[in-house]
């Protein structure tokens, strides 16, 4: 489905698939797992019907660990005429091994056809991105990013640098430690955020300041999403007395 989003760096979400599996420590307290599986439990108790009698979306019949393709949602962006920035698969990972190359191709075809929108694709599956990146038909309205939560994962940025997309971005969220090995060359945008939820791990301001200062030195737009805490807004968004909402400009391919 598509819908407006409370995520500060996008306008809406588009989920032509649902479900994922954990791959790194950054996935330990994933909000999407918790949200989906609460609804999955409710689905099991109620037979998939809300108290008002409305049927629940069918993906909640299965646990989040089962990746589900939802082809009836593929063309939703084509029916939205107002130019919108979409976060693609906020409830999954497009490059998950359970998603076929053909289905990934269908998603990219819709994004190509919906040229008036901007699509932000974010993945933790850098290996799959390495394989498919050279053959995907990248258009200017499709941005690609990788998540990096710990320094040992900084190699994901090396894969990203080789992708011929108009905007290559990093999501350093939840930031779980300093990133001294992170190379910002060839990167167009950096998002940083602390973890949120009942078991949120702390985000040291020194880690965030170091990344911000390196972004400024490299001329890379820096977006600070949140400090985190029990809820996403618990710690606020101020870093050194101000918000940081810098956004990139797409390169012409």
C-alpha cells in the first residue's frame, strides 16, 4: 500500500512486498518486525477482521519472517499524479534473496514509468545489489542507499559507490557505534539516527558529530533523523542546538 509517512526524510511509503529476515545487529529491534507481528497475532485472534468489520490486509496472515510479494500494489504510484517522494519497501528489503530478479525488475519498471515521482530504495543486502546493480536500468528518479550500523559494515558503501544511480545515500540507523572506516567518497547523502523502541541502544553524540563533521568536509548533505529512545521522538532531533535536514540533488545520468 502507499501512505503518508512520519519518516522525516521521505513523504510516503510504497510496499509492493512485505516481510524480511534479520541479517545484522541493526535488525535486532526492527520496528517493522514488531509492527507486523503484532498485527499478525491480532489477525490470528480475530480471523483477520478489524473490530469495525473491515478485513485486514492479507499479508498479516503470515509472520514477518515470510517474505510476501504483493503484485496488486505494483502500479499504485502510477495512479498518484502529485509528484511524491516514496520510500520503497519500508516493510521489507527489495533485494532480499526471497524476491526474484524478475519481480525486482517489475518494481524498477514501475519506478521508470512513474517518472514524476522520486523513489528511495534502501537495502542491507549489498551482495545482491552488487550483482544486480550493473544490469538494472537506473533512471534519475530512483535513489539507492545501503544501511550501515557498525564499522564492520562500512564495506557496504564500497558496493554502493559502483552503482550508477543519480543519488547514492547511506542510512546510518540505528547507529550502534563509531564509523572510523567509513569512506564518503562518491556518496551523495547521509542519514543518521539513533534507535527507538523499548530496548533501544544508546547513540553517543560523539559518533554523530564525527559523521556530521566528515560530511561537511566532503560536502555531503547530512540529515539527522533522531536521537531515539523508547519512542522515535523521545530524544528529539536537535544536534548542537539545531536540526539538520539537508537533502541531495540528483545527478544527471
